[in-house]
C-alpha cells in the first residue's frame, strides 16, 4: 500500500480561467480562475487556489468553504443585506446555504477548502 503524497501549494499549478455567467453578474466583467490542487476520492473535499478580477455577481453556496484571502479586497453581502469586507490575510467561512453577492473590489486571490456534504 502506497502512502498518499503531500500536496504543495508552492509548486506551479494549472489554473483554468472562466467568466462569470452573464445572468449572475451585478456589475463589471469579472474573470475568475481556479486551480484545484486536491479532491478526495469521494469528491466531497477540495482544496486549491482561486483568483478574480474586479466585479460583482450573485452567489448561492451548496458547499461549505473556508477561504484565506492572499491578495486583494472583497465584499460579501448576504441576501438580507449584511455585508462583510475582507483583505489579504483575512480568513473566513462561507456556509452552505449562503445566498448573496461576491464583490471583488480589488483583484484578489484566495486559498480555498471546500466540503460538499451532499
């Protein structure tokens, strides 16, 4: 039986760019990239790197996500109007069921860990 390898976020990755779906955009023309570095065998646990350019869009989470912002400035606003801002160095959790907007105020990057219970 082989021992699983440690996953390093320091090595170069293979990010995939994407545009946010037009029907979700509130403002701007945000472009995101995701570089998933790890997924568990059952595909319920994921970790990687994500970036975004300036813009605002609607979000609806079905997964739990732990984030550490490594660059930039963002604002998350829930559907009831409560807003929180985060900057490089800040960590936060977005729970499954969260609805609202993600606004990238300044181009950002984050480390993410996602757990999908369903």
